[in-house]
């Protein structure tokens, strides 16, 4: 364990949170309603009572020692492979929204055509590092086999890495099979990542456990995550939620390492509070950022790579609220060194909706974050003494060679934000952000071309999906 003194939590704070989580694991246990998981824990000496697993501090800490701090997920275009845990955040789109919103048709049930559009956008947007999975829930195809068509869309319309299906044994197996078709011999190395959520408080669902085991057996990474709602599925206090969440996550991570020591795993969270007036999940307030901060601090305490945050908002439309809440959450995530940022684009309405326009807007925010993370390099060229001395008092720098050399690289340049000025705006020639975002996503889809893929591989993938449908 790290002894690093985080300014947000003191060493005694870390120890109190850790001790409370260990007490929960030892005395209350975590419910794992899946026979194979129970047998794995039993084989490794865990105390079992029915479907509840009790773990000692020694068992947990020994297991998490084997989690790699850094790993790479390959893309079918090797130039787009991603490394998680090297200090550079990975941005991935929203996940799991049941509704789709656009500025013209409003809220509606998404279709598979919408899903394909979003997969194409994930490929085209410059700051999304992955093509995602379950971007929305298509309502016009059977839910039992929807994961197959979503996986195929990610594989054919993008050559970025993709998130896999973790819907039990079946979804996980289909992901592994399709990954082996796509990558061949290279499939022995990580080619996807699966999202596993606990079922708070103090439990996992059967499908999630099956997915966790399947991914670990195949050596494929997983995100072990919790979405605790303070005041509803967890205590109303932040420390109580963080201790509970930590117990759930460490139990899940322990299982992955008992199945296959060294399998990559992320310590994940999107926990926050509920609005006590409505009972709804509240992502846009300062509490969400406090949870992100605490979660990231504990990840460092355990030496685990982490997932958290995103461009999160409670707003149901692309407006000022969506902008300021998303930036607050995203900047908190970046400033706390979170490795993998799920929901970095597209989310509206507290995870309930995905928005075409918001996807484009959030990608712009991610681009701002990338530039912000570059920081400042101090050297003779950036100090620019000779240029300053040459221009002297009252001069200007526009025509200087130094300016011309760096003018295209020194500053971040927006793709969406408007800088035309007040006169241009009030002359009636400019569109608002949502309108510009709509035009941008439509242009990107029109420009999209499927990245090249081996014809035999494409035929095999399509044949596999057709056989399973």
C-alpha cells in the first residue's frame, strides 16, 4: 500500500476507510449468487455462508498484489491501441443509456441505426479513444442478441479499441469469440475491456459474476465498478459510501485474481448522491466530484489503476447546465489522475439519455483537457527572451518568425466553440452551440468511411453474428 499523503485525505483517513472496508468484508461479507464463484472462493480458503463470501484483510491484500498497474488494449489499427495506467487518461463514450436525445426530434427510444451512427461518431471524434459498447440500448432488435450486433458495429465501423459485452456467460463468450476472429493469434493479448458493476449494497448480480470470471479466464481486462446512490443504496455520508464501495470493489477484484492472477482490472466508480427532493440520481453537484476525488485517492492508496468520472450532468438538454456540470466533473477527474474515463461523451439526464449533440460537445471538452494536461515546458524557446528584446516596448509579435513557427501548435483550436465575436453573433449570422453541434455530428457521419478490414475476417464476423441471431 502507498503511504503517499494525499491533500484531500490524511493518512489516518485512508486507514479509517480501509479498516472499515476490511471490517465489512470480514463481518458482513459480499453476496455472490453464482456457484462457480463460490467454489473459487472456497478453494482459496474464504469463509462461505450460503451465497455470502467473507474475506480477511490478508486474503484481499494478497490478491490485489497481482493486479498490473499498467496494461495495453490493442486496436485493429495498431496506431490506435491504448495504454491504461501510464499517466495519460483514456476517454471512452457513454454507456448504457436507455434513451436518445437530439435537438430536433427530442427524446425517443434508440434504434440500431442510431447505434451505428454513434459507433461511427466514436470513430470520427478525435478525442474518443474507444468505440464503446452499449452506447444506447437499441429498442428495435431482440435484447437477448443485441450485444452481437453492437459488437459487430464497433468492429466494422471503427478501428479503435472496443468495450466488450459482459452480459453473463453468453455475452462474454460471444465477445471472446469475435475478438479471436478479429485479432487471430494476437487475441492472447488484451483486445477489449468489460464493465462489471456491483449490486449495492454488498452484492453482485449473477450475470456480472459470470462476466467477471469469463473475462479473467481469457486474460481480458475488466472494470470492477460501483454506482452507489448515497441516501438510497448506501449511507447518506460520503465516508460511509466510499468504505462500502471499497469493500465491494476489492471483493470483485479479488475474484478476478483468484481466477487468473495478473489479469488486468480497473478500480471503478460513478457513485454519487440522490436528490433528496426527488429521489433521482444527482450527477451535477459538487458531491459527485467529491466522490471522484475520494475514489481516485483510494486507488492510489492501493496502487490500482482507476476508472471514474466523465462528462456528467443532470440536465436533460444541451444547455448551459449541461456544459458547466460536465466540465466540473471532467476537470475533477483529470485533476485526480483517473486512468480511464467512461462516459466522457454523450451523457444527459443522469445516465438516462445519450445525445448526439452532447457527444460532439463533450469531445470538445476532452480536447480541452488534453491540451490542459500538456502543462508548460520552460526552455529558452518558450521563455522567448530574444523575441521579447527584439520587439521591445510598444511593438507586436504577429509578424515574428517565432510566432509564425508556433501559431498552429501553441494554442488549442476549437472545432465547435464560437469565437466570431459579438458583432458577428448579433448580426444574426451565427448559430447556438446545440445547432452547431448538430451540424458537426451530421457532417462527421456523412464523412465517415469504414476503416479497411480483411475481407475474410469481415465475412467470418458477419457469419458468426448471423449464426447466433
